[in-house]
C-alpha cells in the first residue's frame, strides 16, 4: 500500500490512510465474529501500526487527522469480551 522510504503527496497519503482504515474496519468486524483467529488479529495489529504511522506522517506534514483504527488488541480479540451497550444495565 505504501513505500516506507518514499515521501508521499497529500493525496496519496490520504488514499493510503483510507485503505488502511478500510482494512482495519473489515478486520475489526471479522474479529467480532472470530475472536480467536490469531492470524486475523496479527493482521489487525499490523494494519493498526501502519495506519498510526501513516497518520503520524500526515500530521507532521499536513496537520491533524481524527478517525478510527488507533487501538491495538491483545490476543484473543477483546472487544467481544465487553458487555454490549444493551447489556450494561444503566
């Protein structure tokens, strides 16, 4: 998706961020259904690291961005361990 040694233009950097965000969201949804899929979790964490690196690069060159995909997870996928909003009993 990106070459680490090459400085990207604003448009190319935004496109790369969009691609990594899409991948992070898709892997997030997959892991919600298959929380013990270690390969998918490794992919998710790799994508998240790269996404954060790209966002940091964008922030340094063009200013701040705010979006999804900034938190990694330990094994197994932990999102499904938390109560769903309707299970919290507020």
